[in-house]
C-alpha cells in the first residue's frame, strides 16, 4: 500500500465516523493550510534535508550533520496520543 493509499483510507474512515461539525472543522483547517502556502514550501522528493539540531527527551542535543556522518538518517515524528 502506498502512502497516498493509506492517507485516502484514513480520510475515508474519518468521513464515515466523524460527525458533521468535526468534518467541517477539519475541512476548514485543511483549506487554511493549503491557503497558507505551506504545500509549496514543503520539501519535495529529491530535495536536500536542511540541517537541524534537536533536544532529546533526556536533554542531549542531536545535530543532523553529525548523525548523517554516521550513515543514513531517517526522521520519525511521533505525535503521541492526545
């Protein structure tokens, strides 16, 4: 299954389960994101990842340049359960 297929599956599931008000809120939020221009500014396939530094949960500082020197770098964003 491709990422787009999975996203469409999630979107369809939301439309089946969410009430009209929730769907309206999410629709407005999605339109606001597109209108903000974020889509055009997002990295595309083949773009170089910008360098960055992040603090870990235990207070260490991670630097992307140093991590990439050790080998391929994969970022995974975990949003947690709100």
